[in-house]
């Protein structure tokens, strides 16, 4: 890890490029409980795209759609469909972070520049990461507005369903590229490899994958990076790469402190989750130890449980939220555990494979 480390405070926001941002924003509001806080579009002088900013807890999502078929956003959506474009970092010194990243081998997307309106100014730059995904460096130290310059306040308040924080963001890359991108995060951005899962850790009788989990210096950002491993049939990573058209963000894990309430609300609002067989819950507490939650409710909602030496976690995964089998979400509650549910890998990936088989892609 570089000695003069790039200091990243956390994730400022995640931007998704989508085919119809107005409808997508409505879905995230009504199904996921996000409130809309800001808007950019024709009415604000944006002639190329429209964006809606959504908020819940400390999570900020931007949904952006093109306003014509000729710009780069249209080309991105044509290739990838709806998906994550920018995992933006909150930093104090944009110039320093950008210059150091470029010195260490990152490729530039946007040089440092000022964004200004009546609430002050922010600064932004950006670099490439895997596929067509980017990382922005954003400083808002001199900005007092609700989000960023060139966005106007536009409020649609929804009832929160208890999502508080982006726990981790998972990227899928091509076979043989996992270590390359882990090295990128280590050498360029100063992240540390905290966990390495091999194909023996994450496999079924049909397929397997490998993963390295990278973490920034303050522990607030965690990026697992997956690649496919040799298997009898097509892995979930290969399916993603085929349908997304290359590497990209596979899923975003959102942290809650009451997963029973959160998943109950999700299900009431029509969000579909992977199915977990009833046999998973046989002797659950003998496998993971005692838990505070009612096991019958955990079973009814299909929530997975795993324990490590520091505690346990509860998690559940949505089905893909668009028609292409690409981006999905994980809902996670941590009761001490800092892991990623390794004990659930078998059940999880068998559930994913059942969905692949229904799609004819296994």
C-alpha cells in the first residue's frame, strides 16, 4: 500500500445509468423507500441528460437517463442496459487524490474542475476502474446545498424502510482479472485485501467463483471483486458478463439495523427475493448458534444467517431489478460480524443457479 495514501472518507453517491430515470426513480421510491431530494434536467439547463437524486439514511443514488440517442449515455445503456456507472468517493482534496491516482497508473476520465451555484462550489475529478465503471473524487467542503451544484431541490418524501448505509459494492470481472483489479485498488487507491475466497470456498456442483475483498483505510468502503472459476456449467459471474456486456457492478449491499422490518416492507411493496429452501432452516441455531431473532419469522421471510468469531449477520438478496440478469441488491444486518456470509455461499449460489436454470442460462 502506498505510504502517501489517498484519503477517501466514504462513498459520496452511486450513479446508475438507466433507460427511463423518471420511472426508475418511482420504483426506488415506492419499492425501496428512497426519498427524492434533487433533480437535474431540461428545466435546470441540462440539455443532455436528466437525473434524479434519491436518499435514505446516508445512501445517495443518482438515476440518470439520456435526452437523445446520440450521446455517450445512450451508448452505455445500449451495451449494458441499466447499471452502475459511477461509485463516487467523498474526499477533502480532489486535486491531490486525482494526481496521485494518475501517477500510480489510473486512467483519467475527468480532470479536476469546479462546479458552482448560489450555494457555493464543489470540486470533482474522475478515473476509470473495471469495465466502463468510474470513480469520481468529490469535495463538498465549500458547498452548502442539498446535494451538488446544478441540481435543484425537488422533494418527494417517502417512508424509510430502514436502509442506512452502503455496506459493500461487488464487482464482476473477467476470468484472470480479479488479482489485477485487486492490485489496482491496493497500488492506486491504498486499499487492503482483507479476505480472499477461492473456488473451494464459493462453489456448487455446477459452477464456482473466486473473490478478493478490498477495503479502504478507514474501513468504510468494501469492494469484493469476483471472477469466474472453472465449473461444469456457466457460473453466475459468466452470466453477468454475458448480459452486461463486460465487467461491472454485480450488486450493492445496503445495511439495515432491523432486517425483519426491512424485508417485510420490501415484500409488501413487491420486491422479489431469491428463494431459500425450507431445509436451510433445519437445525439453523445448531449451525450458527443462538440468535436474537425469531427463527420462524426468519424462515418465513427467507433470511439467511451466518456467524463468525465476532458475531453474526443476517442477509437476503433480491432478484435482478431489471430484465437483464445483472444488477441486484443485498440487504444485510450485522450483529457484530464483519464477514460476508461465507457459511451461506452454498445455499445462496444454489438459489442463484435455480434462477439461471429458469432463464435457460445454466
